[in-house]
C-alpha cells in the first residue's frame, strides 16, 4: 500500500488523499495469516509539485525497498526497526519520558514500513499506520483506563440555560503550546450558537484538529470563575478517580505522544485531519505508580509556574 501525498492530483483540480493498492489473488490453498506483513510507504515527493513542475521522486527508492522486502522480509524488518534516539526530545520531554521509563525512539526512514495484517482496520490509508511503531513505547494500559472523554454537549440557547452567564473557550483563544488560558469570552447563553461541552476544574482540553494537534494546543482547566463551556474543536478528558490530570498532561504534552496521537487522525488531507473520541480512547498509555504520578504532576506544575514568571518578566521589561 502506497499512500500518495495530497498534491498527487492537485494540478488536475483534485486535492483528495489517495492510496495505491497492489494486490495479488491468493491461491486456492493459500490462507491469510494474522501476522502476515504488509509493506507500506508514504512518499513525500513523487516527481512533480502541486503545480506540475519537476520535483524529487521517492517512488524509485520505495520500489527498491519493496523488492528487498519481498526478497527477505525478516532481514528487511530488522533493518527498519525503531532505534533509541532523543533527537526530537526537548529537555522537559526527556525528563518526563525518563520518569515513566519510556525510551524515545525513531526510525531511520519512516516513509517505508511494514504492518501486520491484523493491525489494519478502518480506512486503507498508509499514513494512518506510519506511527504504529510508536505504540510499543507507551504500552501498559489504554487512555480509556485513566480518563473518560465527554460525549454529552449542551445547547446554551435552551430555556434552562439561556439566561446563564457563561465563560467560553474556543480553539482560537489558545496560543500554540499554551501555558495558561489568557482569554475567556463571557456571554449569556442566549447569545451563543451551537453546542458545547461544559467543563470543570482539572479537565484536560485536547485540540482534535490536525494543525492544532501538531501545535500541542493542550491545557488543564484552572479553577473556574463561573460555569464554563468549551467548543467541540476540543476533546475533553476527565480523569478517573485517583488519576492526577497534571501527570496525564505531562505525558500528552511530549513530542513523542503528540506524534502518536497525530498518526491516528482521520481525514483526506492533513488540514482536514480529525481525532475522534474512539481512536483516542484506544491509544496506549504508560501505567504510572503513585510515586511516578506525584513526581510528574509536581514537575510539570513547577515548570509551568516558572514559564509564567518568565513571561511576566518579558512583559514587564519589553511591553
């Protein structure tokens, strides 16, 4: 399976995400095996640009890698296994991953990879499986074991809610990689259109749209001034009893976990990627003991207070 970039047919006026499947009919006695390996590739360059001009071409190298895969799958898979690397880790990320005993990994070439047949579900989009190898680093439990993700929305224009004064947070109210919520919109319910999630202190807001996932628009809700709504551009994670939201936030905020989450996005193009509730709940998540949870929560809050102080100092001395 080769997942073509969205620009593949753009010079013909189409910007859809397409995949090319290479199929062979099985023999009568040939049965599918769950652990059968399927070769996949996600080329970045395909010989031309979105305007039809000449460009680099990854396809010949992909064809070469496929022939090597066919010749000796075991050796090919071994040569394309993830290796330990902290190149993509910030200082904070390294500390967080060290506390939970997660070794940051990378692939020498993450544009070609192999996936077991029993791991393929849903859309036949190679890009969706590109980050599958990251799941092994975070094994222990699933997101579903530690949080619930809100499903019920409220419509503030209803008779019961229309005269309530609400604080409202929308996706545009958060900067990239936010330290805190600096802006709440305050409106009466009768002035608000659409449906929202009602949140409480300690809820984690996780932006679910492709670019906002990349920009890590994640925040823990502070103490509320009044009843508060957030837009449906967020997934709202509510930690189960005994789970520290700050410890969960610390892991969600790492580049490694961000990349895992992003790989589960659904949509025709990166700008249209959406993270859906069911996919998030299935993701692996490290199992934390009390000491790890306490250490993570304290560290991330200490770092946050330090950054807030630095921002205030910048504002005092520059603005």
